[in-house]
């Protein structure tokens, strides 16, 4: 369990029993609680964008990517709740939208129509009767060319390619199981392995995003940090509190947008809507500039970072075969908006 809530609980307990006779145990408990609050809380505050490391945008401009767990359409699950979520998404004018716990398709059609003509989407979802519920959706104003399930332990993931002109974007959308007794490490190691395999194949994931149900200090994220040239959480470049769940007091940072070192985070802002129990993130990304000879630069590890052995380059990630709009496989669709909002 993360230290922050434990620290708050220990300090509150010590203060609540301050009139008792056992003073020294209470002082020690309060001191430990305050130390946990300071130590854990300091890592939950974004440092802001590092302008010196953010080059000007490459031709085609920066990319605005939004990720949000929208709680199956909001609470209560009414048209008004979903409309307020749509309004919040449109207000940020994203180029790419990634949704966790996405709503029924009828509401996705509404959002896609309001985003504009030419927007397309792809999605994967749980099978009927499956006790593990998930629905991952990626939408973009550029063509969403592919989407397939990547098999990971204790969760699921979706491989998505967005055909952005000049420089396609490859996404790995992740959903971690929420069961509190389930280890997060196997899932995070599998995500890192998938990133290594993609990098070894010459087609790395640019962004890894989703509701991981794992805080950023979880064991396993260190493997992702060193995979495929390195990844960093976009929320570290935000200003203020990075917690995303549960609203209205988001103590835990369990929703993440991890960005490959080839890209730069120009800015990241977190936002909230009381119809959802998660905060969303809008990330402004600066794409890598192509070399003068037209080749593609491989991302390099951040300074001082030693890459781990490339286990997945040998065995690769396990992937389920993807299908397209003409397929009737449950849980997967790719659709293009027929008209504007």
C-alpha cells in the first residue's frame, strides 16, 4: 500500500489519542506518519515542464493527447453526465483521445461525431460474462490504422497505430486489474517486455497510457523506465498534485501516460469532472525531428540510465490477432465518423 494514506492515518490516530497516557508511542507514531506524508507526498507533485529539454515542434506541430478513465460513461449514468464528459474532452481540443472504462458504443458514437468529420476509433472490450471488465478506446483525428490485443498478466493492453502525417504514433493502451490483492509487478514487467520487443523490431511504442491501477512508485515501473530507450511519466511535467483517483480526493496516481525518450513533453495538465472518479490528463507532445538524411532516430536512454537486458527481443510479446471494422469479433471495432458534429 502507498505510504501517503498510511502516513495520514498514523498521524490522525496519534492526534486523536493525544490525551492518553502513552505519550512516547504516540510521538513516535506521529513522527513516522509525518515522515511518510512528506516522503511520499513530495513525489506526487509535478516539477513542471523542462523547457531547456523541449525542442521546437517538428513539422506537423505538437500532438495533444488526452487520457481519461470515464467510469463507463459517468455517475450517474445519465445523458447529462456523459454530455459533461464530452464537453470536457472537446474543451481541450485533443488530437488523440484514449479512454479507459469507456461507455457503450452509442455514447462513443456521440463523442466521435462531436469531435468532427474524419475522426476514427478502435477499441477492445471484455467478453460477455467475463468477471474482469475492461473497455479501451483510442480515437484520433488522423486515421487509426490498426488495433490488436497484447496479452499481459493481470490486465490487458491494446496496440494502436495512429497514421499521423509525417510521423505515425504508436500507442500501447494498458488496463490493470483493480483487485487489491493482485500483484502489479507481473503486469508491469510484461508491459516493459512489449516495449522492448517493439523497439527491437524497429517500431517502438511512442506512448504507453491507461489506468494501470498501480501507483508510479510500484515495483515494475523501473523496468518500463529503462525499456526501449526509456520512458517517463508525463505527469512529472505537470504543476501541482499528480494524484488521479479517487475523486474528489485523489490520493493515488494510478492513471499514467508514459512517453518515450524520443518525444518530449511540452506540458501536462490534469483535470477533473465530478461525473468521474478519476482525473484525466492532457499531454502536449513534441514529436522527434527526423534526421537530415531522412532516417529514423532510435530513442536513446536518458543520461545515467543503463538499459536492462533485452529479454523480449528474443521471445517477443504475446499478441492476439487483430481485426478491422468488417470483422464480427466481439469487443473490437474500428469506425470512422461519417459527418461532422
